[in-house]
């Protein structure tokens, strides 16, 4: 039996998981991903703290698995690293010294630089090259912010993603994978190469960006002394698995257009697959983002609602003091019953994402009556997140040229059966919920396994979960008919009006 390690560096937590080649979890260790606030007002990570936490989590996971099965550690073949997409830092590749603040994706310090970039480019042409729409989150505006603040930091340094930094600490080799390279806004996704003229346009040296490689490519072995310290064999390979949501889709077999992945967490993200092609107006106007899939020869489309599960957490706190427990939440939803509430909830607590991004948008309830109580508000939040998912799906269907009638769902939200049924009814879609506790971790391990030859290809790696006994949730035709009426005559037109209001109010 061969074993694989996945590392998932998320905004809130970082996890290390050890799996066998059949995808069975053997050990998982978790550490917090701590961000700090600088006195000058920007957020940052401590790179040494992050590295120390990951190293200790690797040791812990290996020790726990080894205690259950002595000798297991000698059979670990590869480590795959996935992470939040846009965060990064400048590093001296010769010494390993960090030369800049470690900036998280969510910090808005680079908003002025993002505006500058937008003013010096054609939005459509940049989209065709990069697959994404300009934003303060991306690597290029962060680099321009750093260049204004710490210009000396650019002498002989390279820009690394979070995954790239940890891979560098393990192997001494600096690299990007294609899916994370695109999130710098400096990568040409069709050519799979850095856009050198664009980089130079902003006074940056293209040498700032290290090699960009296919996801899962083995970068090399963990450095010998470090491997022993972590409890790893000396020949274990390291790979950058890539963008976390795309990597997670691999774990559930979502590598063909027929299978669409839905991650139900604090944020909800829908990810689909299509064969490589040049992007055009249709893709640009969809409001979705695109990039190189971890599976060979394919691209992904992606759309998300940043406050899907976040809306559930918010309403738990609003309606209870202390916040409603999950047992109370489920009891209230059971009492509410399966029928539509008629209330329209717009989940824009932190702005709207795909398909129409308005950062200043804010959420609302429409259609409240004095007969409505706590259970109805809770149910309406579930309905609103499903309506927003329908808006994303409608755009994705136009891009994919096919109906999306089946979703593979994973994440914390799948533990709420009322949410799953509501979503199935609103979308008139069949939901398949495989018993995968940590899809992103497993995906990272599988991706690395393909790169190390444990699997013949990414497609073979994606088949690991095919035999799992998944739960299946079917839509109710009568409820869907009412939800469709509410969506088409209420949610969709009112969402358009609300977003226009907030868009105009921001000007």
C-alpha cells in the first residue's frame, strides 16, 4: 500500500491529512491560520508561524498513523499542497529570507492599485488572457502596493503563493502551478506562460515569477534533514496541487462536464469543467471566473457566494442569545416544513459575487409578514442561498452549453438535510453527497499522487471516490414549480434592482 499527504492552507484553518492510495483517511491534523493586523492598517500572516504550524501538523499526522500501523511512514510517496488562491509574499530564493509582508487575499490595501490596473487595460482583453476579472485580491495589485511601500524588497526576490512558499520550505525549489499562477493576473492561461510584456508594463521584472508547471508536478524530494525531522522517508516527493476549490473537485470526480462540484462552506462555490478553448464575450459577461484545471487538457469555470454558510451562521446569532445551537436550528427547520416560505432573502452580507459582482451590495429580506417567525426566517436564508446558486448555475449553463441537473456536494453544509432538500427543490437538481469529510485535503493528496506516479493520470486519481456510497437527494416537482415562480417573478428581477441600487450608490 502506498500513502499520500495532502496539505490544505485555508483562510481560517490549515490541515494536514494522510491517506492511503484508495483515498481512505488515516490521520488529519489541524492548526489555525492566524492573520494579524499591522499598525499601518493592513493584514498579514507570519510566515515562520505558518511554516512551524504546518511542520508540526505533518509530524503529528505521521506519528498518529504510524502508531496505528508501524512502518506506514516508509510508504509515504508524495505530498500535495493546496491553498487559498491569491495570498503571497516576496522571498529571496538564495537565502530563503522573506522580504515583504505576507499578504492575505482578503486585505483591501491594494484596492487603489487594482483601480490603476483597470485604468491601464482593456477589461475584456485582460479577461481573455487571465480568465478572471480585476480585483484587489489578485497578486499584481498586491505587488504594486509592495513596490510603493518596500521597493528594495524587489532586488533578487521572487513572488510565491502560499502553496509555493510551503513547497519551497520543504524542497528548496520555487514554482507555481498553472491554477495559482493565473490568480496573479500576470499569467496567460492559453499559452500557460507568464505574460512578460504585461509584467514589464508595470515596471516589474518577469524574473519575479518562478517556473509555472502543471498541477501535481513533482518539484523534488523533501530536503533530507527536514524529512527525518518530520518523520518522512527521504524520497517523498512534493507537489503544488493548486487552487483549493479546483483541487477539491478532483476528489469527487468532477473532471468532466457532466459532473459539477458544489462546496458548501462559509462560502459556497460551484465548479465545472470543459475542454481547453479560448475565452470570449460569453464567458466574460457570465461573471464567472476561469482557469486551468488540475486535470490535463481541461479548464474550469467557477462562481461563488461568499456568504452562503456565512448567512446561516449570521442568522443563528441574530435569532438567539447565545446563538442558536445546530440542534435548535435543525428543530426549527423541521417545524418550518418543506414548503416555500415566500420570503426572498438576498445573501449579500459582504457584497455580491458571481454572477454580478457588486462589492458594496448588502443583504435584505423581502416579503415579511407578521405571521412569520423564527423558523420562517431560518428557512428563508436557506432558500435565498439556493436562489443565488441558481443565478450562478444559469450563467454556467450558457457557458457550458448544457443543462446542469446534477451536483456533487461536499462541505459542512451537507450535514443540514433541510438545506440539501431546499437546494434540490429550488434548482430541480439531484444532489449527490459522498462521504468525504475533507474534499480539499483528499484532492491535494490525489493530485500529488498523480504527479508521483501512484496514479497513471489525474483522471485515474479522480476515480478513487467513484465507489463510495453517497447519499442522493432528489427534487420535489411541486415545490420546484413554486420556487421557480418565486425566482423568476421575484428573486431575479429584485436582485437586479438591488444590485443596480448599490452599484449606483457607490459612484
